[in-house]
């Protein structure tokens, strides 16, 4: 059996890892150069996906709506 403190720490491992992977993709373009904020579809799609996941509470629906929103942004902003 895993001790309680270790089990509580492991609940934060996946969100922390996902954040560490996503932040450079959202904010940086190439070699440590910040992306332009007004025209950053990654940032808008990340914010949209957070709101959709909080509202729907369904992983598949959130994923599909977020991808559709992201591709629409890519099409219109680039």
C-alpha cells in the first residue's frame, strides 16, 4: 500500500507534467523567442479548452471542441 502523502503527491504529477510540456508550446516560438500575443492561436485555444473542460466535464467533448476551435483560429489568424 502506498502511503497517504505519496498518494497525494501523485495526484499533482500529471497536471504538473502536462503544464511543463504545454507552456513552451503555447508561449515560445522556436529558440526562446516569445510568440506574438495578439496573434497567438495556441494561447486562445488553451484558454478556450480550460473553459470548455470546466463547463462540460467530459474529456471527449472538451477535446473535440477545443481542436475545432484551434483549427478555426489557425485558419483565420495565419
